[in-house]
């Protein structure tokens, strides 16, 4: 599922990241399965719950880094959600992207794009990005088959009416229980 906030909205991609996480954290025989393009959902950037989730993610970031640096109980698949500014003439438009392969070296934070952004054409999937942890908007990792953090994912999936959720979305929501 691709979530897009256009013109004073923010864009992010959820389903490809979650599918990747699910595929890499489960024993699935066909790990080369391709992911199909996902739909777009637009949500106001001023959504108060999204703002609360981002504030909470920044406040609890030490938990994320503690587990990243010393993973316990099979913790893996560490990601942060990060806002990239558009590279066109409207800098207020931002795209939320998930960064994986998180590492810190000499006080600098790095992550790899989990997909190719649509608003910043100079960036591609797997590009290494330097990011500022003070402006991340979410974080997540998998521990014992459960999603830790990832509250923006849960919130956006819960906004989808139950009768409109597909089985992958239902499975992802159960990973939060």
C-alpha cells in the first residue's frame, strides 16, 4: 500500500516494506516472489494522530536504537520512516520513505531506501541516505513475529474499513496484537 500526501501532503510506501518484512521474517520457500504495485491513499498532513505517532516515535527512538545495537529475542528487520523533500519547485511537499539497513558511524545516521521515491527522482531503491533522527516519523522492527513500533502502519491500516482490507493487511494488523 502506497500512502501519498500530495501538495501539503506527505507520501510514504507501506505495503512493499511490510511485504518485504513478512517475507524475510517468515519461512517462505519462494523468497523471490515479486510484489505488485500498490494503491495510493491520501491523508491530510495535518492529521493529528499521524502527528502524535511521529512525536511518539521520536521520543521512543532510544528503544529502537537499543534493540538495533543489541537485538534480543530474534529482533530483526529494523526500519525508520523518514521525510524526503520533493526535488521540484515545491519544497513543502514531502514523501515519507522507509529506510532499512540502519547504522550509525561517527555520529552520522545512515539507512537504505526500501523503494524508489516518486517525488525525488535523484534517489533510487537501495540508495544510502544520511538521515536526521530528530525528524523521523516512525520506526519499527520485528521481534518474535510481532511488529514493534510501526504505529503509522497500524493506524493507516485501521483507517481502512474491515470489509475493504485484503488478507495481507489483516495479517499485518494481527502482527501488532
